[in-house]
C-alpha cells in the first residue's frame, strides 16, 4: 500500500511596512540629491543650457480704470539708497536648520510737491496796478516712496534647511516682500529728515515768481502756511 504525501503550500510573506522615520530620511535624501544635482548643473554651462527654460510674456493688455486730475506741482525729487539686513531666527533651532537672513539693497525716489489745488481766492492778492502780487501756499508735502526695481537687488540670501524645503512647496519662493517693505520704510524716514520739502518750496517760489514776472508783475511775494 503506497501513500502519497502532498507537498505543503508555500507560505507568502507580507511585505514589511517602512517605518515613519525611514520615510522622512528618504525624503530628505531625495531633496539633497535634487539640490546637489541643481548645483552641478549650474557649474556645467552645457547641461544648464540643455535644461534651460524660456520665458514667454502672455500678459493681457493693461486696462485704464480711472483718470484723476492732478493739481500739485512736483518741485523736487530725491534719490535714496538703503542696505537692509533682515534676519529671522528660530527660538530653539540653529540657523542651519531654520532661519533666514537677507541682505538687500533698496534704491528709490521720493517726490516733494506743493498742492496748488488748495490755494483759494483769499490766498492770492493783487494790487490795483497789477504790479504786485502776494501768494499764500500750503507747505510742501512728501509723496510715497517709489522703489526702483532696476536698481534694487538682493546681495545675499541665507536660508536654513527647513526654509529651503518650504520654498519647494511655496507659490512665491524666496519672496522679498519683507525686505522691500523695510527698504520703503527706511527711505521714507530718510526723506522726512532731509531738506527735500524745503527745496520744493524754494523751487515753487522761483517758478511762480518767474511766471508772474513774465506777465508784467514787478513784485511777487510767496509765503507758505499750514
């Protein structure tokens, strides 16, 4: 009597799941590989040109929303430049892990003007012979600082590892809004401490005196009040 023995079925082993720390480590390694690959491409001009990008401007036409009549006389303009050093540190992490430092050169202009639209009938006095005139004008004011993008630039940017990782998922990586706002603030403060408004009042006085002298006035007096 023969007995047949059936072979046992092979047992299938379920794949082991990768632990969480291994996933994080793998993601960090992949990011570092991509970063080093980008550095190598920047050092090799041929590869950089091969993987280069092209820029296409597909913006629509600018639309005129409104027109505003201006009554102010721009009498002076000042050019300013400031070096902004902005550093953001994490409380319990070293700068290499979390933190940013940006060195930014901001250049812009500030205009000083006299609002002639605020001059009323009582502010202009003319004698009967029309040879003498007295004008009372409001004091000169400062306009908003205008940052010049062609003369403003970032000198250096230092970012921690977490900040670099955040730039990969950000719509606006390495944004410069913070340093630009600081540059505008410092330029505005410098304009207030300068003699820009005094120069604007002097230039406005010279302009009005020259204009009225050409119209036949012999004596023109210009004063400023609050």
